[in-house]
C-alpha cells in the first residue's frame, strides 16, 4: 500500500516539476520590478525589510525611505543602520496620523520624504529601494499618485522597488508587477496584548 502511495506521489511530483520547469524557462525577462505589499494584516513592512536584507546578501545597494514612521526608532532601523556601506536608511515621518493630528505637517514631511525617494529612483547604483508606508501617504493624498507613478516608471531599468502600507491605490496596483494583500486571521493586539519589541517594532 505504501509503495503504491509513494509511486503516485512521485508521478504527481514529476508532472508538477515539468510544469514548473516550463514556466521558469518561459520567464526569461530580467528587469527591475515593482512590488506592493498592502492589506490590513501584519507583515507588509517585515516583508519589505526582508527583501532589503536579501538584496544586501546579493551585494546590492539598498535605499529605504520610511513615510509616516520616524517618531520611534524601530528594530529594523537599528539593525540596518549597522551597514552604512550597503544601505541608506531615511526615517522621515513623525508618527502615525492619529498621533500627529496635523495634516499640513504630515503633507510637508511626506513631500520631503518623496524628494529623498526620487534621489534613490534616479541612482542606478541602488539595486533595491523600500518605500515603507508610502501607501498611507498616497491614501491620505499627501502625495499625488500620478507624480509618484511617473517617477517610479522613470527609474533605472534594473532597479527594484518595494512599497508597503495599507490602502494601496488602484493606480499603483495597476502598474505594479507583484501585489500581495496581507489579511488578518488573528492578531494579539485584539486579545489585549501590547505591541512587543522584535515582533511589532
């Protein structure tokens, strides 16, 4: 009985491998891609910083601009600042919108952050950029989505971009190459558990 199950499994995996190998062979374009992580679930920024570390492991230069965040130094910022030759890290917000409560100031900070973002987008030496919480700045219209999209599309051809935050606008989703929506199944905060260093910040 177990031999029969093993043989069926092997045959199924051989068919699957043939399909996957054909798809890999057909995906022969090498070009910088735009990745958007959005949705209400946890993990959008975490994924973005994971890709930053992955890129660094491949010897790529990385640029990070954090929109909204900046009032409190996060674990990822503390860690990545240890590698100034590989990564340029700019936390340019003053805190979440419900904390700042000053739309004019938030717009000013977002626009300054986008100026730094444009410097990265103009630099072909930067292999990957992370625009953390950019979606929030777009959602609240602190930045013009069309201006942002035009700047993204004008970047060096091999540069990758990771954009995080809830509420990614449809226009951004349309031009992105990979879009992942994080969904909440369960979150400790709803059970009254405080945000923990190392898991939330």
